[in-house]
């Protein structure tokens, strides 16, 4: 961000015809979310307006008269940019910018800009840059002044300024280079994933709407580990997209068994499709999880819609049928201490205050252990290779060398249970 904060005027369109989908987020909630996104990008919101209209205008998105009205508002409020709540075409941006006379960006550009600011890892930066290039490509010939700006600020970060004279081939070549770099990064991540899977440590993935409290929950879970260090905590702020890059940390179940916690990027309504596509590689970690904790902000009036948004993205990732616990967070902020009782796949907690964290850990343990078989094996010394295979695959802590063989306490998956059941000691 520049030292001088940009002054943003927000614009929304409320479709009043039957074209509006039933599951669309309420326009007031959507505009409030846009306001928080603008703040997250570093802008100062100076005003907003919503037009009720049956359809979008082909030339100006809103009616021409409403655009003139927005111009007057911006002049009186000394606004430096206008942010639209929906994705605009290049022609829309050019036409509106010609009337209003200041920078015009849409919700997609705003989200991409936040991601460009927050991405820390090499892969995250590459993914954001690729999404921005894919977004800008069809708008090269329509964005007019937006494409020839040389200033900095919201909507201009990431792959650098794309001037009007930059042709389609240049962007396509740049995108191809980024894809090649991402393939190299993916190879390294797959090597690391193979090592994790070989260790057979259960993986628990945190997913949910942005600002639902995933990072706070991760920080609470890792406090259970004997090697806990405060420096391993991730940033947890009450803001949209406080963290972006995927984080893995170790935690302990009540039975002292280790598990890995994976914190993923939060979702938001109208999340740009290109961004979902770009981050699918990072979010692949969810596909390999043994359990998903779907974190939901219990204080948000639209939590059901937010829940549906997250489930839609999980479906796109092919992870919607994973074993899942719904974690309703922030119950300490509810005015009344009244909420449904915890169920087998649902729990109400406050990660910040530690409320019901013990119950959640027990639920995680039950969910992880339900598909395993805790057994004691007696392996003859001439079957030492089996002991080596089990040690390589499982987190073996209890074993003893006896007169006739090695006694091992281990939790086997179903496949190995059937392979080694002849060595199981009857209790």
C-alpha cells in the first residue's frame, strides 16, 4: 500500500428479477463483505451505493444515470477509486471509467490484490500471478485507462503493470512460464507428501469461510504437542484473508498420538474461479486428509450460506465426501448461551477462549481411530522384516523384545489388519 490510503467508494447491484439465484448471498451482507475486503486491501471506505435493477446494463453495468450519480458522490467524497461488487467486463470498466474519471476495479481484482499482498511462499505468489494474468487477458482491449496506468495501489499489484501495448502473446508466454515453475514446485511438494503419507501420521485439514477462526483453532490445537513453540503459531487476525499460504503443524490427540493439522486458505462468496483453479494445487492437501474440520463462524447471520460456499469449493476439489466435523466457532460472542447440543459430526466451540476444545480433540480422536484397529502383534524373529515395514509405516512407540519374538502395540489400517492378523495376540 502507498502511505496515503486510497479512498474507495463501493457499488453494488441487487438483481430484483427471477434471474437472481435463491442461494445468492443477501446484498447487504455481500456489501458488508466487500467493505471488509476493501479494508483488508488497505483502502479507506468513504461511501457506498446499491442499485436495485432487474438486469445488468450491457454498456454501463448499472444505468447511465446511476453512473453519473456515482461520479457526483465520488467528487464530493474525494474518492480515488470505485469498487464494484461483481466482476466487470473490460468494456464495462472502460465505459464507467470514462464517465467517473477515476480508477474502477471489481470484486475479483480486489480479491486478487489481497492475495498478491498476502502470498508469502513462492508457490502462492506464482499462483496469484497466474490468476491475475488469466483475469487480465480477455480485458486487454477493453480496460482502456486501467491498462495504461503507471501508478501503484489496489488492483495493480502482482505481475506488474500490463500496459495497453502489451500483446496477448506476451501474457500467454508469461503464463506458460509460470505454469512450468508451478510444475517444478508441485514435484517438490509431492515428494514431501509421500514422506508424510509413509509416516502414517493422520492428517486433519481445517477449511471454512475466511475469518471463521481457522488459524486461531490451529494455534490452539498445536499447544497440545510436547514440542510446542509459540513461534510455530500462525498469524490470526480478525480480518478477511489474514493468512493465505497452507500451513502444516503437529498436534497430539488425548491418547498422545501425533496428528498433522493443515490450515488452508479461507473461502469467500464470489471467489474468482481462476483463483480457485490456481489454488487447487495447494488445496490438494485437503484431498489427502483423513479428516476435515469445517470451521463455521456461529456469530454470522449468513453462516448457512457461508457453509454452502465452502462445500461448493470442496466439491470442486473432489473432497466433499471426506469424513467431516462441523465446528461452529466463536460461541463466546453469542449474546445468549443457547445453541444445539453437540452431535456426532457437529460441535460448538470458542477457539479463542478454549471452550469445548477438549471435546473437539476427543471427537477428532474418535473420527481418526474409527477406521483403525488397535492390536498387539507378536512377530517371530525370523519375521523381522515385518517389524521394519510396520515401523516405517506407523508411529510405533511401544514394542518389546521377548524370548520368541517382538511384541508390538500398533493401530493398523484395515488392509494391514487383514495381512498381519495371524500375528495378533488375543487379549
